[in-house]
């Protein structure tokens, strides 16, 4: 499975990000390109431990069982999968700063290695 801990994959993702434009068509969901960059950056901040979100009681109980089933295989995430409410970006964003922020987080994530991310 491709992952951001491989330098070549991280560069591939950053190249795709560099090619995005504000008018790039949506291929998934309702966010525009800048909102999607902010959404992805927030997800990486969670993985790096920079951000936390409250977990529902049920999530604490069954999360350890569900997480490997959802993330433990090589299949891509399904469209319309639920997301953490704190990661939904509804306000307008500027693509340039969001792109730079996301690329910086990708670099940090890649450099940290799989043992240091949550």
C-alpha cells in the first residue's frame, strides 16, 4: 500500500497538490480545493498529535476493534465515509497558504516515521 512514509510517495502527493487550482473540479465530496487542503492538513495534525478531537463514549469502547478493520487493509477509503466533525471545513480558504501548510505537514509526517505518529 502506498503511504506517506515513503519519500517517493510523499513527493508524488505534493506534486498532485501543486497542480491543484482554485477552479479544480471536485472529485469527491462538497469541499473546494482550498477547503480540501485544510481538511487534509487537519487530518495530518491529528496523526502528528498537534490536534485532538473529543471521542464519543461508544468510540472509546469499540474504536480499537473498528480501527483495524477500516484502516488495516490496502483498500482505499470509500467515498462518503464519515469524518470527524472537527475536520469538516465550511468556511472559505485561500488555496496558496493551505497548500503550503499541507505540504509542510506532509514533510513532518514523512520525517517522523510510522512509530511517532498516532
